[in-house]
């Protein structure tokens, strides 16, 4: 990942390390027969398209509180010389984000996709400031992660309204069914927040703009191609990514990813995931 992102608690593998890992990177469809929160039609759509979107979770009053909290943390991060994308591993730094990771309204949706065993894997604020000159190029999350098998989903919680004007996410519908795709290292001229780019993505499916109202979430497979373009507006666009996997997923040793995993459902008999407690006090950068 780029130096805009503060990986304070885990390390990021290099391109060569990632390519050398023997990972199972093919899509494992949801096999849940009796969902309790999502509908059978939504599960079918997730398996077919690789994502769900527009799911309401928090009301306007709740989101005002979450937004005010993020505003405060962003102000501190930028005062310390960090970028607007720098707040990662957030559930290990802030009790409020730890609570969001385990919020039952979100976890129930995830359970309907992954099953009763759930690990809260990671959390990261992606914030594009007004007239932000950066992009997030087309990529698959699984290509970055030293994890196997590919049984991870991302919940993207809209902190601000997200639309085409301020650089909402885009998905390539159905691209998750192609497995891991070849990527190249991003060039400096691309102003990419991340460091991978998949080219010519239209061959893998149709492009979808993921417009969300604050308080709504989208959920996507770790193999789904996604991106976001420049924020050309005078409005900020922030989303909190919350990542979840099944307990049988393994973090490949040497990168400390297992230290962040919180057990949110079922058990972890092997003790692979560290199950860290809620932070006692909030992190202060710098």
C-alpha cells in the first residue's frame, strides 16, 4: 500500500511475496439456506454479481455521531502530517470503531453470507477530500492480502453521502467469478492511493456506480474488481471499510494479520486469531 496509509499494526507483503504465496483465490459462494436478515434473492445476487448495495444500517442521527467522531480523528491525523486515507487498523485504535466492527446489524448481514463463524478482520477509513486528486485504481482486495482461502467480504459503510460527483466506488459486476486477475504495479502518474492496477476491466463484467446515502452499506467479495475515481466536487467522501472472514481463513505467517482478528461469531479452536480486546483509550497519531 502507499505511504498514505498508516499500517501501524501489520505489515504489507510485496508484489513478489504475494505472487509467491500458495493461496486459494477462487470464489466460495454463500451456501446459507435460511438467511435471517438478507433475503434469499440477495444471497443469489451476491453469488452471481459479487456484491450487494444500498443496505440501510444507521439512521441520520446515528450517522451524525459517527461522522463527528471521524471528523475529530481526521483532524488529529492531518495535524500530525498524515493523509486523509491514513486511519487504518481503526478497530485496534478506537473503541467506537471496534463497536462498529461488531455491531449486530452489520454482523447479521455478514452471517447470512459467511455463516455463523465470523472473524472481524480489519477496518480502514477511506476519505477523499473535496477536489481530491487521488484515485483508487481497479483492484481485487484478495490480491493484497496474505490470506487463504478467499472467504472474506468487505462492508463499506458510507460516512458521507457517496455519488458519482464525489468519487463513489465502482464495481465490475461478476468479476469475482474469474478468480485472481493479473495486476501490474501502479505508476506514480496515476495518483493511485494503492499500488496495484488491473487493466481493461470491461472484459470481466459490467461497470456499476455504487452510490450510497450516509448510513447505508455495500458488501463485496474480496475477489470483486472495484475502484473509485477523483473527487471532483466540493464535498468530502468518506467510507469506513469493515472486513470479515470465516474462522478457517489463515493469515500467512510473517505479516501479523492474525493479530487483528476479532472473534464475532462461532469459535476459533486453533487459536489462530488473536481476538484483541476493545481499546481502553483512543489512539493519538504522532
